[in-house]
């Protein structure tokens, strides 16, 4: 097969395609599970912002609706792809764990040895988790630690967290319904009773397709970072799905799908911390962070904060504080805003208020 010649596209086109492919430009999905399935997996180590990451990409989304999808097990929150929390569709968990779990387990062994966690200890803990969570028993991590203590296997703190993570990568436990503000664990066999049966190159192709259809244009380095796969496997996945090759400033990017761009209905978006639009890419410098000539405020960093997105570029940050009757949203721009942009920030705040189901008081620093 003749090597595919790259098509040259501009950074502006890249931004427009990512906004469109990620479902930010004009949300079309109605269910949280549809958003998660489209994206493949959604980073979710902070639960409340992660719910908004889904709501941002849904039509008529509510916080309560996303919460219910978690409670019902339509989407699961667990460690998958990389050693951090993700939302994943219930039907996809097992094949993703088979594809990536063992590799992460091997990488985690060095930390387990530093913590004095032998494989035999982790295996015993996993067996106990499987026993005490049977028949729809949902327990928090603290409650699992108490069960371990009763069984003369005392694990707490970071050692307990690693034991739970080990059981997750063994496809034994995952998230259960929330217990108030606390997460619970449940059995994968009970929360994902009808998994998709993918393995080998079929699973590799599916994960590759999911990433590049929803996150592209993206580089191989981006896919390796997001998926945790070795570069050789990432390249093979791209070959299997026959991804389309593009060139931007001498770098090679890949996409799948028609390439039709759905232009943004709104120019301003309030992205939550760890949103896929920002953290799914290896080279953060290639994620638009406003014109270089615009200097950030002294001492103010946009890294690992809620991001104000204007026309696909990070133009500031935002934060919330919750009172008894309303949520206050304070936006801190990194440059002078136009009248239109200020008006659209107000609209973005109103949309966030509808998602939360409470009034929002907006303020721009």
C-alpha cells in the first residue's frame, strides 16, 4: 500500500475540528453514557467537575441526570487506561481493562514494593473485596479497609488505595452508587453484566478509533499519552483503522471520520478541571492557550484549574463557591474581553446554572 500523503491544515482548523469532534461545539448526545462511549473514556478524578465535563457535551443535561447514570451503572468510575480515575461505559470496561490493565499493573509494581505490598497481600485483599461486595453490597473505601482489618489484613491510606486499584485492574471491582458525598465500590460482574467481547487487534482498533474520532486531529504521542499503550501498538492501531494523515507546522496528526466540522453555537465555554479538551494531549503547548503576545497575570497559572475557553483557546480560569441558595461563579480572564465575550460568559454561566439546577451569581475579575 502506498504511503498516505499528509494533507496540510492550519492550527485554526485543528481547533475547530477538536471542538466539533469532542462534542463541545454543538452538543448532540442526550445521555451521559453516549458521551462517554463517544469519547472512549473521560478523566474523572474529581467527581463533581467530571460530571460537568459530560454535561458540557450533552443537550439539556442536568447534574442529577448524570448522577443517576452513575448510580444506575450506565457509566462506571474506575481506574482504566492510566492509573487515574476515568468514566467508562459499562459495556466497555472489560475489554479496555484486558487491553491496558496488565501493563499498568506491571508499571505499578515498583510503587507497591516501596509500600511493602506483596502480590500475595494484594491477591488476598482482592479476594476479600469480591466476597464482601457480593449480591449488590456497596462499600466505601473506608468500609473496605474495616473489612480487611477484621480479616487480620490491615491496610489503610495509600496502601489501601493501591489494593483497591489492584482489584480494579484485575476487573474485580469498580464504582457503585454514591453514598452521599462518598464513592462506593461494587463488583464488575454485577455492574457490567453484559460486556462487549473484544480482544487483541479488535480491541486495539476500537480504542484507536474511539480516540481519533473524538479527540482528533491528534498525534501518535497524544494517543500514547491518553491510552497508556506503547508507541508500536499505537502505530499498529492507526494502521488498522486507516486513519487520515494531516500535517500542521511539520507535525503529523491523525483523524478518522468525515472531517465535517460542526461550528460552535457558542464561542465561550466553561471547561472543568481535567477536561478531555485539555488533558488528553501529550504536548500541552499545542493546546491553544491564547495568543502568545498576551501575558498571563503575574502569579496566575491556568494549569490544573477550571478553564475559560473562547473560540477554542484558553483565555482565563473560573472558580465556584457554593452557598445555601446559589452558586457563585468568578471568571478571571487573562486578557481584555470584548463586549460580546462578556455577554457569552454570562450565557455560559447560565447554562452551568441550568445543569446544577440552582441560581448562579456571575462575576468577572
